[in-house]
C-alpha cells in the first residue's frame, strides 16, 4: 500500500470499514436507515462504487474486495467525498456472504469484471461458480437483481449457464441473454483495459425469482 492508502486505513476504517464478526451485519444499525442495499463484489480501485454511491444517495452500498490497496484508495475517496452511504469490507466475498449477510437482505449484487482466469486448468478459480450463485440466491431478496459484467466471452456464457442452472433467477436479457450496460453502471478500470486490448463487453442481468 502507498503511504496515503495506509493513512486512509488508520483514519477512516473505524468510520467506513466493516469487519465480518461472529454475527450477521445489521444494515439498519450500520447505515441508520432502511434504504435498499447494493453489494459490489470485487470493487478493485473502488472508483465505480464511489460514483454509484454519489449518484444514488437513497441506496446503501457495501463493497467487498480482498485487495487492500484498492480498499485504502476507496476509504480515502469516501472520506474526501463525504459519502455516508458506503461501507468497505476487506475480506473474501464468499465467506462474507456465507457468514455475515442475512438471508434475502440484498437488493442488488454487482460483480464487475471478475478475474477471468482464461486458462482451462484455472477455470476452477473463477468466482462465478455454482456455490457462489447458490449463496447469492439465498442472500438476494425476491425480485432483487444480480448484475455481472465481463470482457471475456467464454466466461460470460459460463455465467449464464451457471445462473440458469441454479433455477433461482430469471434472465432479463431477452434472447441473447445479455443486456446493454445499464446507465447506473459506470465504466470500470478493467473494462477500459479490456477495451484497449480489443475485448468485447458482456453485461448479464438476472432477477431473483419470488420465494
Ligand atoms: C479483475 S479485478 C476487477 C476490479 C473492478 N471490478 C474493475 O472492473 O475494475 C477483480 C477484483 O476482484 C477481487 N476479488 C477476487 N476474488 C475475490 C474474492 N473472493 N472476494 C473479494 N474480492 C475478490 C480482486 O481482488 C480484484 O480487485
């Protein structure tokens, strides 16, 4: 981490950081309101989370990433922008979802440009797997949304296959299974990198079926 990122942890973790403890997170207590909660998994440098939170003051945002320098940058920017509707977790998202998030408590889960692990022997490392989708299906509220994006075509089709197989979500993308980038999703750092390499972009949007 840079000096500024370390300082951001020291100064702002207490206010904007969340530790996954033994109990589930109480969103009303954390945010002091009952606004809907959107969770971004793998926020990277956190810039997209900042933009979404600033544009949607009546929505609460939680970002989870294992990458500490990105979390430091995000903490610094939340404080600089004075945003009260964002919290940061620096943990493994699967563990957090399993252990710290109440069932049917999330209105939207966002997974933008997860590591594609392009080599076949590494596919098992991909975040979007049957187990991941299963825990999401239990944590997202009925009619809540699961939104993923990738610049790796084969991973995009795997996402659709895995989510369809869960039987818990309805695809919002018509016959292709994909949607245009929704207006609320800013371009991400990895998306721009993919575009520079000539990659396409695939957004996948699903609604959780009613219970
Ligand atoms: C390719 S980057 C994309 C970052 C950002 N969403 C973007 O589009 O610029 C993937 C991010 O997911 C994070 N990540 C990977 N596995 C994770 C996990 N199990 N829990 C939390 N974050 C994870 C990585 O640390 C990294 O920041």
